[in-house]
């Protein structure tokens, strides 16, 4: 009898220990990489805060996966918008055993870093890198939350020629993977729409003096200038363009479609200036207005650009983990190719290459000191 009682006691302890182990907290690290220093730091911090808010929201939900209580933790890294640094921090995140990565923010950093994550079987979802080469590498672990530059360039080039009636276009890029790639697509679209590219010029992502470039462009007498670089460079470009007395239409890609561009551009900003956003405006996001308000309350600063997409990237990873009943990246990765999520930004589902389905491009016009949404092209 004593032997049976001892056996039953041991079994009860064993079962209790197993249940306790199943219910034990498991910490799941989510990596985030963006430029947190340098001229794009405001955009990088915007993305980081989007990820941070998603992790905070997930932790209030007290998710259970495979019987474990899950606590998500942010592992944020700064790649300074530099491809070499991006590879280094990508390897660090692999060594940190993150379950997934949101980022990188830039195309030039995302492309080399994606190969590091692919080698480790870790999913990466970029919130904003738009160069089509990223998802054309054939890596099964790479996903993109916004439309790529084939789409964005097509919209910009067509809009210039057909909507703005500006058939003679000069194009300027910053020689990054993003800037040069988008400029190439704009050139194709301008020509397809019946326009003419009268000049192609470039600087770098650190250029501040554009006067020589602008003097050349002015002599070509364009109707419009398309600029594919960051908001800091775009603001300097516009100011110097006005000093030369150039009164032409101006359009920038998404990296310059920020409140920062307006603040830096100052009195040089006019209502013949446009930009594009690789996504939908807040008014067309199902949960957009509420998210933007909550974000500003939490971080004491407005959304700059792609924070909602960074937020949704985290939520999409969590949904795939739940669908797979696993936080192991090599297990839940397969679910990312089929999961459907109703996000802050709208319906989220990826195609076979890892690109977002039905990605939109929003055209915006400067007026009354803000970017106003003109049209959304899907």
C-alpha cells in the first residue's frame, strides 16, 4: 500500500511538473533593424517604435503557443543605412537567436542582410525596402509589406506625363540601391507614357550641394524633376533649385515623403511638389486613424512613414506562429506564405515571391504645410 501511495505521489508530482513546464513563460525575441543614427535616423526610429508598439500590444494579450505563455522581446539594431554594417548586425541577430526580423528599412541594407537570415532559416519582413531585387533572389524567408519600385516607378513616371502634363522629365538619384533602382523604373515609365527623359543625374545619399547638377538640368529645360533619395537631400535639392529660379514640377519617391522634408524644405516648398508613398494613406487604413493617434500618444511624435507597416509585420509573424503552434522560425516560416491577417494597414497576404499582394501606391501633393493625398493606385 505504501509503495502504491508513493508511486501515485510521484506520478502526481511528475504530471504537475510537466504541466508547469508547459505553462512556463517562453521569451521570443523579435529583431528590428533600421538606421537609428545618421540622416535617416528619424525614419529608423519610426520603424523601431512601430515594432515596439506591436510587441507591447502582443504582450498584453498573453498569447499561448504550444502550451507556453509567450513574452515577446525587442532586439533592436542600428545598421546606419550601411550595407556592410547591415551584414554585421544581421549576423548578431542570428547569434541572438531571434525568431524573426522586421527590416531592414533600406533596400541597400536589406538585400545583403537577407542572405544571412536565409542561411539561418529566419524570416525577415521588411516594412519599407522597395527594390524589386530583394524578392527576386528566390529566398524563401524574405517578405515585403509594401509595393515594390516597379510599381512605384510606374506610377511616378505615368503621373508626371499624363496627370501633371509634364512630358520632359529630368531624373536625379542618390546612387543607393533604392534611389538608382527607383530612378530606372521612373525612366521606363516616362518613356512608356510618351514622355522624354531629358537628363539623368545623380549624387550620393550624403550630397548637400546640388548646384552643379541643377545647373545642368536647368539647361535641359525640363517640365518636371523626379528625385529619388532621402528627405534631407531632397530638401537641400529643392532649396537650391529655387535659388536658381527653376519653376518646374517636382516629385520625390517615398523616402522623401515625410514631415521632415516639409520642415527642412521651409519656404522652398510649393504646391507644385509631389511625393509617393508605397502603401495606402492613413484614411484608407482600416485601423489607421486610431493607430496614428495611439502612436503619437505613446511616443510623443507623429508617424514619419512606415511605422504602421512595421507594426503589422510583427503581428503577421505572431499570427504565423499561432497558426504553426510554434515559435521556431524554421517551423512557422511556412505559415507566412499562406497566413492572412487583417492589419492596421489593411489585408495582409504575401505572394509566392514574398511580396505583398495588391500593394498600393499613394500620390501626395504639398499644400497648407502637409502632404495631401491625391490618388491611390492599386
